[in-house]
C-alpha cells in the first residue's frame, strides 16, 4: 500500500463518485440519497455491507492507472474525463468499494455471494489482480478434498454457473460442473436441488467425475427433478436425461416399479429384459453381452472421489461384470475379449473368466476413497472371485454389506478380514429361520448335507486362497468393530471362538437367530472380546453362562446385589436378548443392576421382567422392548421415571398392564401406587418418542396424555387389548403429524377415520389394518397415497373385488409389500391386476383370497422382483413343480410359503441344492378336514380345512434342514 502522504498529494488525487443511480451528471443525484465521503487512506475501514447509495472517495490517480485498465484509459488518455474532477461512475457501491480495497492492497474475502459482482466488476474495470484472485478462489473451493466445500452452497454454485453460461465463460462453467458432478449426493440434500438448471444437470450427468452411491440414486435424482419441473416452460428433454441412466445397473425391484412412471415407462420393458436375461442365464448371457462390444452401460460409476458403492438388489450383476468397472476401459475390453475367445474354445469351463481376471489384477484401477461397499441381495454375485479384486481396488474399505449370501461361511470371513486390514464393519445378515426351537413344537426333523462342487473352477481360483489363510495355525488380528451374523444358522461355537480370536476389537455383535450356538459358545466369545458394547442375541441360547461372562462377580446362586468392579456389563450400550428363555429371574435381575450405561434393551417374551426392570441401574435408556412379557405398569413407570431420553417403547402383548396390583415386593418399595394414566402422563411429560408399540390398557384417553411426547412420533403400533377407536385415529394427524408407519391389530375402525388418516398423513409409508372391527368400505381407498410403500389388509376387506383391487392400484401405485387376507371375492383376474398395478412388489401375501389360483399361477410371476411369496387357500390350481419353476423365473425369490390345499396334484416337488436358485426358506402347510358341529339330515357332512402341520425347508451354507412343526408358520 502507498504511504498516506503520497495518497494525500493533491496533484495525484482524483475524486470518484460511485452511484447506483443512472445519472450522467453528478448534480442530478437527489439530495435525499445517503452518501458517504471518505479518503482512500481509510478505505479498509469501510463496512463490507454498505447501506449508502452514493460513495465519494478521493483516490490516488497513479494507483488507479497502474492497477486498472479502465482508469488507465480514462485518466491518462485523450478522453475528456481525464481532466475532470470529480469523475462519475455508475456501478454497485459495494462491488466498487471492494474493487478499490483490492487495488489498495486490502484484504477482501470472496464468497459465493460476492463472487459474481466482484468478477463482473473486475472485468469491467480491467483489474487483473481481482480476476486472478476470483479464479483462484473458485478453483480452490471447487477442488475441495472433503465431501463438499464449506464455502459453497448449491444456490451459490448455481448462481455462479448461470453467470458463466450468460458470459460464455468456460473456466467458470467447467469448475462449477465438475464440482457438482463430484458432490452430486451432497447436492441432493438441498431443497433447491430441483432448481438446478437443466443445462447444468445435463452437463453434470455427462461429466466423467459424476460421483453417486448407486445408479438408483442417480435415477431417483433425475426423476425427482423431472417431476418438480413438469409445469415449467423451459425447453428441456426428459428423454435426454433418462438416457443418461445405465438401466442395466438398476435394482430389479426399482426398475420394475417404474413401469407406470410417465418419464421412465418407455425404458422399463427393455431394462427388465436386460436384467432378467443375465440373472436367469448368467453363463450364456455373460458371453453374449461382451460380444456386443460397447460395455459402457455395464460399468458401475466409480471415480477417485467415490466413497460408497451400492449395487444391492441387482441380480444381473455378476462378479465379472462388476470387475469390469475396476479396469480402465481399454484394458477391460481386451481382457474380456480374451475371456470370450477362451470360452468359445472351452465353453464348459466356467473358470476361464475368473482365472483370466486373477491374472490381470495388476492392471486394476485403485479407488482409495471407497470406504463402503454394499453387495447385499445380489444372487448372481460370486464373492470368492471378487475378494482379490476388491482388496486391490478398494484398499481403504471399512464397511462391507453382504446380506443374503448363504454361502458365506467363517472361512470366507477370515479371508476378508485378512485381505482388508482397515475393515471395521461387516454385515452378513440372512433371513432368520422360522424354526426357532423355543417358539415351535417340532414333530420331525432331518438334514441333508450340501454336496461340495469339485469342479476345476474351485481349485483354479482357490488354490492360493487355502494357502494364504492359515487362521487355525497362525491367528491374525483384525480391526473389525461391528459384525452382523443375523440368521446364520450354520454359525457354531467353534466359529464364535475363531471370531473372538481374530476380532479382539469387536464392540458390536449381532447373532440374532443363530440357533446353532450354545450359551457356552456365546459366553466364551464375551470373555474374549473385552471391548464388546453391543450384543444382539435374540432367539439364541444366551443364558446364565453368558450373563456370568458379562458379570464375573456373580455366581449361579447369587441373589444379592453388590458392587461390581470393572464389569463388562457396565460398559454395554445395547443388549437384545428377546426370546432367550434360558436366563433365570435372579440372574437377569443381577445383570440389570450392572447395566449403568445401557441405551437399548430388548427383553421380548421373557416373562420374569418386573424385578429386572426395578433393578435396572442406568438412566440413559433410549429403546425398551418388553413385548409379550408379564411386565406391570409400576415397573414400566419406574423405568420411564429414570430414563427421560426414551424414544422407543415396545410393550405390545403385555396382558399384565391391565392389572393395578403386583405381587412384586420391589413394586411396593419403589412405587406403592401407580395408575395406568400416570404411566402415560409421565411419558408425555418427560419423553420425546419416535416409536411406540402398545396394546393392553392403551386407550383414547392414554393418547391424549401422550400428546406432548408424540409430536415427532414416526411409528405407532396398537395391538390386541388397546382401544384407540375411530375418535383416537382422527386425532393422530394433529398429535403426530410426522407419522410414517401405522399398524393396527384388533382395533375398532371406521370409514371416516381411515379416510381422514389417508388425507392428512402425507408422510405415511406403512399402513397395516389387521383383524380390525367395525368394517371399512371401498370408499377408503379412493384417495391417492403415492408415498405408501407397505399395505396390509388382513381380514378387514371381505368386500374386496377385482374392481376395488384395481382402484387400490391406482391410488397406491408405489407399493413394494402387499398382504391381503380374507378377500374371498377375488378371482383369477386379480393376478393380472396385482402384477400390472404393482410390478415392483418384493413381498406378496395372499391368504384365503377367493379363487385367485384356481387356474394356476401365471400373471403373479410378472412381479419379477418378488423376494417373499405366500399363497395359501387361494384355489387348488397350483402345479406340482411351482416351487422350482418360480425359483427359476424370479431371481430374487428367497422365501416361498404354500398350502397343500392349493396343490393341483395334491403335493409339490421340493427343490434340491442345484435347482433352488436363490431360495433359502420354503414353508408348506398341510391341513386336515374337520367335521362341522352342525349336521343336516340327508346332506353330506360339511368338512372344513383345519391346520395340521407345516413342513419347513431351510438352506444354509452347509446343509438343508427339513423340519415338521405343529404351528402354522
């Protein structure tokens, strides 16, 4: 900056008068307009936001000429203004002041708010210093290494891009487009996303750095933008945007559900065909696909900025297709050409592709930013082939979600943790077996071991694997902190031992439904994993030994409370042991007394819980599940008083909540009197609930007491014994406007109440009306509910006809799960109505629904994305080979439930390991005929079907378990 004395030299000073008014003569500026008069020496002290309309400033003539081409021409040229003083400038006062600050060497902070006016002023006044500063700022904020720049919001980015478009500034356009492409997921979090200009969105979808979690996310974003801009008159082409979507990489359920989308329907049929062919014939189609030449539509979008990769729910994506995305395009083309050539020579050898890919590992690209990979529910995906490729391309992987991989055993788990040293979270969830020994009465059981394939492929690829996995002889340590093994019935005690050896940092374990592990195995794991803070072990053999592992100071005979030093139980944050009946009451109570920091507790179906709840020592509980227990009001009241942070309470099926007295001595000591209303008043005053499940004792009055606590409620379940009533239902929209899940069992309902709910709960996604009284009519479903995703109508719509069902498809077009029970008027045409109205269904239950399957099952199989199918008592027309046929036609089908009553030939063929495809569970119910109690003379006795038994087939990685149970599962 020049010295103050130099700036004060009168020969070098010139007065500049900047005004936003369009006045050619300074005398024309009205007196009432506020003006500020300063010298250049104090310009740095000007506020950044000037409220003045006129700025008069004395500036150094030489400095202006030196820094600005505009003033150079104006003050040193032959213009008449060169001798004028003052000089009038028509410009935004704040922008001009910022220009002068920079000219005088002062610091000016550039932001998305002032970038455009500053850049525009720099161009007009010819100040190169400002142009360089603006370009450096834009380059810096748009190359931010994090998720997004803290200095740039979507609105500011769009504003800058529009300026660049208007002035054909490629520098601005390129940087803005690149930034939006890299941070596309971030942009979706803004409400202003739908205001992004069409040209910018198009440029972004074509950009090589477009970074999305999945192709589904991109498709959702494009369809959201198109829907929001339908009424605008801008000249945009929806097909051009939709063509940018790689439909071959979309989840099957998602693309099937878009059949009725106005923008996307024309692409659906071709896309479904492209998905089903590889899913049904992976070996044949694989070669055909690569013979086509152009493979760009099969490349998963991976960039150096990608942090999450999600291909879940895509049956068409094989390991070979996914690995294609890990190679440079030229390398991938040449590699797969070799695979095709070798496959032509030896078409029976399925190992060629995997072997060739393994040889090319060194040419794979490295995506260091990828931290999360979701390959759940991909039936054609071979994890064995992909593991080596993943560790080469995703060295920073921390989270792997691989749900519904039946063949994933402990050996592969050890291989994973060895090859991915940074891996901390693995999800290997399976469907929980319906055969839980404590819940069913088993009459017969057997098992068949899986026959291991001894093909060349196993040895060609895995020869190095067995040699590199010496986990038995030389255990290695991993960084795994979270491990989900839910439903893994083949996990044994020895597997838990291995897990505890290789995962010493384990803090979260989910073994829900792992019925093959014993109490001893669980306790051994707990003793070895000293950092465990979350244990989810519902429906397992978790018992007294496991409790003693958590509380080493206890013994089986312990009945007295005491101080426990450094107990693992005191560190637990989550303990879910619902359905674990091997824990005795005294031991459970002692365990509760040690849970000082517990946040989530599930004691579902455990009967002796009152004493345990009184002994619960912590005050940080956020979730409590005591469903189907003998808990009393007093015990619940005691817990609620101590835990004001409770956000989820599940107490459905608790008959003892009706009792006002309890025999528990702790109740009399802790709370000698507690009326049911006090419980709900306390909940209403102290908690902010997001989820609540209640039944016995819950009433319309209780809902009023809960009002302050349920403003943010998202899920409400009212079960048997509750009496909410139509009047209570009508209060829900005003009491809990954010409700997105409403499930009612055995409630009194009415047309007016259900209609009011449908009209006034815009966020409702789940609606279940099960065994309710009072009756509803077709009028209830003549109102649009586009957000509804799950609908259960169980014995509440006996009037349901084909026409009413068609109306339901029109008004609830986006269902993915549907359950209909007791719709006896439906016939065969209902199949076509369901498959055409809800082609994206993943779960379908039809029971006692007229004669839907009287002539067989045809149109229902057009719901290509079905994962769970139940058809019972819907007409005796289902062919003998239906289970095997459905598994071959529906690539996502994991569970199927049928009834012998519907079998056309009186029985069904059962699938073997080879032809089960993706099936993991088959349930076949059998009925016996029971004579009617009323017999009319001269007429044959009426015999109605009565459930006898259920045959359950469950596959895991080792065997097929066949079980016959008395219950109807």
